[in-house]
């Protein structure tokens, strides 16, 4: 006979780890060229979890297999603007030979869940799903309407996921004014000024850089590899790469970065100045790399393509360039790249999307702070800017203001930023359970 109490309603904390592991086991790798497995299997798993508790979610595909899921729950006050809670179901690819474990086995080892998507972002998907299932089972209503969305394709810019849903089904988000997604709410550990006591600070994402994925096409004259050629496309491309790589993008401090530095300085007593931010950066541990990426625009070459035979000088050569720009810097960055590329190199825009900046004060921000501090009294909450991008960009086209808040209480020694798109991606079990509890408090208070 079963010892399970049939009257017991599982809490979000009870289910979140199992859901996270089951999501990781579904390979939804996004290669960016349509060649991956797609998100359909993960979307069907989500549909099953939601229909099981009596919800009526919508599944939509942009292309066969590229599936997103959306469902709306009613709040107690229909006159209040709605909130969007969203995650993405795709992950970046993982080369199994590079990992210590099978990246899609979702092993639990040393108190951590290992696998592709553990932090980006099937942990947050699981937190959302566990909380949504709890609401449905209990019949509870949050203060306002919530749209829960699980998108495809975020890892390739979201065009086939959030972009498709926003364009084809804007009515699903009717009345919503704010959104919460990934890459915020995680903790760093600072040392308090004077005492040296550890103080946890949670970084709430209030801004994110814009994206410009560019392709540089160098043009020249084809010829035999044994004959001098002053119009070699490969050389022209290499020269353009060298110029762009050597360019020093000027420092610029957006409001969220200034507020973060001021907050860290206030806790630690370490000063910062525009010409020397190193005292504060040194305090940030694993989050330092995310923050360093928000101090200026950036440009990084990621792929090269040219030629078809060793003794043939090709007529063209191409390079992929990943640029990220701060709010208000889009035109300046594009003008600079074109100038540095030179007259023989064409700059093609493959994908471009906006930079975002949200208020660091307001009712929703205060609700996120309260939810965190109820679970971790004595902690601090500081705003920051994300160097990458999220699906909040697509929702912004509907006038929805986006934040990053996937709450995780992390041990100081964990290189959390290194987990994103890295080898041996993993997240502490107790951090995922903590996040489920924080989000439950937020949903009750939002």
C-alpha cells in the first residue's frame, strides 16, 4: 500500500528538481541553422505538465519542431496590468567528449544538477512550471493576471520563438506591461566593510545590451596561389579583423552599472572612479565577467570562412562578428564597425536587436526584493546590466518592460558565469529549491 497522502498538494519546492532534470534530459540543442532537434519534445513535455493539472495551454510552431508554449492564469484584480513570466526551452549544443558527465543525463552529483541547460535556463523553466502547477492544483489566484511563456529559439536570437509568438499572437499578452525572465537574481558574496563578514548580494537585471550579429564579406580577385595578388580577399578580411579587434571601445557607465558599483562600494568600502573600477570589480567573484562586458560596447569574431583549394586564391572571404552595444549606442557601433572594416569589406547584418533599460525602482522591483529577503534576511539586492540578451527584447515590441530574475542562492566558490554555455554546466540542488520558494513568494505578492 502506498504511503503517499493523496490529499497532499506538492509545493513548488517538492517538484522543481525533478522537472529540471526531466527537461535537461530532453535534447533541445539549438545550432542556429535549423539543424538541431528543435524544441517540440520539450514543449510537449511542458504541455503535459500543464494539462495534467487542468490548464489549457497553447502550443505554436514557427517552423516544424520549433515550438513555444503559452498559458494565461487569472489574477484577483483584472484591472491591474498583467505580468509575463517566461523562459526558453532551447539550449546551446554540448560536445559530450568535453564533459565529465553526459550533458543530457541530468546527473545529481555532489549536490548539483549537471547538464546542458542547468543554468541556461531549464532551472528557471522548472521553477516556473513547479509554481504554475501549484497554483492550478490549489486554485489560488495571484494578485494580477500572469502570462506564462516557454519560448523556442532564444539561443539564436529568438526569431523563431518569442519573436514569432509576439508577431503572430500579440493578443496573448494583452494588458501586460512587465516581464521577468533569466540571468538575474543570482547571488554573489561580498565582504562587509570593517568586519569582513560575508554579505550576500543578489544581482537584479534591470538592463541588457543590444545585439548586432554581423557578417563581414571581403571581396577581391581570384587567382592562382603561386601568383602575387594585391587584391587578395583573405588578406583584406584579415586586415579588417585586425583593425576591429584592436579598436578600444570607450568606457560608458549606464545607470544600472553605476548603481551596482555604488552598492558594492557601500557594502565593501571599496571606492570606484570612472578611470579605475578595479577595486569594485575585484569584489564580484564569478560575476565579474558579466559586469566587465557592460562597461563598453564589444565586438568579438567567432567564425571564418574562405576558399576551397590550397592553391586557389578565393574571390571572397567572410567572418562572423558578435557585437553587443549599450543602450543608445547602436548607431555609433555600426558606424564604427563599417569604418574599420574598410572599403573592400561589406558589413551584412545577420541579426540585430535592441538594448533595454528598465527602472530600478517600482512595485515589481520591490516585490522581487521582498521575496528574496524573506528567504534570505540580511542580504542585499543590487541592479546590474546583462552583457548578453534575453527574450525580453521581443516582448519590448509590445511595450512590455523586462527584468531578469531567476533567483539562485549560490556558494561563493561556484563559477556561475562560467556555467553559461560552458562545459560541465551545473547548478546546486538547494539553489533551485531556493529559487522555487522565492518565485512562489513573488507570485503571491506581485
